[in-house]
């Protein structure tokens, strides 16, 4: 894979067309990458939607962000949690009684 590989440039999907990962696995991997880099909320929304559309459950998405905590650090996971919650349609401003 080269930075200027035409297949990556031509396709918004990128690696999904070059590899053997199914859409669900790819979306979950991208979600993990977003946690690692401190991705923006809209990016979490896009990948959460892609994963759920491909058959992932909300529990699986949470497992992904928790599962990378030992690699990326707990602060990254704590920062990602509300972004994922919003992407899944939860109201993070609603107080829990």
C-alpha cells in the first residue's frame, strides 16, 4: 500500500475495497482508530452508523472503545464515550437519577 495508490485515492471507502474485512469489522476497526486519535464527534457518528447498519450492536461498539483502553489510555476512552453515546442517540446532558 502506497500513499499515492490510485485505489485509495479513487474510493471514499478506502481499504474496504482492497482488503477482506466485512463492513462491520471495518467500521469497528475505524471506531477504534477514532478513539486512538481523539476523533471528532461527526466521525464517531459516521462509523457508528456504518457499524450498526452492518449489524453491530451498541454493546459491541462500547466493547470496542473499552477494549482499546489498555492501548490508548483511559483518558482517550473517557473522552470518546460521550461522542459514541451521542452517535448512538443517547442524551449525554440528561441527568441520571
